[in-house]
């Protein structure tokens, strides 16, 4: 790995499937990234195993050990600053973040959300897609700001909604595409091709008017 590889920290709460996708891409030399820290708010998060197997330092900072959201976020923020991570990746981190925390890392913290934002912010996205009768859905990666799932959208991937789909089948089909989207988008960060301007995304120095769309060949349009 190059010495100037982008340093990233990944925040998880559960299975860590997206973390595993990043680790696998790094191991296959398909992604130039130095994952310097994994943080979990749950000691029983299965994703911790992926980090430990890859010899990535892990910090378990349980939200139940703190009296409120602000104090827990402050502890997480301190760990992230100590890690010297340049990019913070929320990958299945099931916590609503305090405004102070989002302000601390604004412009260098991203989140993967399972819908085509700005549609279906928050939870239960698959059922909401089905109830609305949409013919497609997908996933988005956006910069994290104080508003829930409201930061500027960087990139998206789309899948069709098929007859007979339910929430489980949509989730199963979207999962591998989320992994592709996250890996490819973090790759843009590792090449220093993505930047942040208040309420906007810069791609190769220019503000994009719509999210980058992941193609079948792994490139963006």
C-alpha cells in the first residue's frame, strides 16, 4: 500500500458487510485505502470480526455506557481524531448523530443509504418503495450533514423493482450493488476526485448537478 493512501475510519453497528467489501477490495489491490480504525457502538456487532481478521484496530464505544447522545458522540469523535482518519465512512451505523458531531466532520464523512435519495429518508425504505409502486430503487452515498439523510448526494446505483418483489428480495438484490457503489465511490475519494462545498459535491473540481451513476463496468456517468 502506498504511504499516501487515503486514511479512513469505518463506523458500524451490525454485520459489517460493507466493511468486508472494502477490506476485500483493498486486499485485492482494487482500492487504495488505509482503514486505520473501525468503531462500533455495539460490542456484539458481527462486523468486528472482519476488522480483527484484517488486523484493523477496533474501538467499541457502546452508546449504552453514556448518559446521552452528545457525550457518546464526543467519545467517538475523540477516537476518530486520534486515528487521523481523513474520511469517515458510516457503513450500517445505526445511530442518529448529534449536530456537533456532524459539524465536526462535515465534508469528510459519508453515509450509505438504501434508497434513491432524496426519496425515502430514514428507515423501512424497501417497504416504502413497494407501497409507492416504484419501478426502480437503489442506494445512495451522501455527505453527512445535520439533517437526516439530507446531505449532498455523491453517487447512486439503481436496480429494477420486479413483479413479486418483497422487502427481503429487494434487500438481497440491492446488497451486492451497495458494496459495488461504496467501493467505487471510496475509490474516487482515494484518488482525491471528490470534494465538498456547502450543499454541493465537486467531482474533479466541478460541481455536479446530479449524483454520479454507477455503471455495470464499475465506472460512473
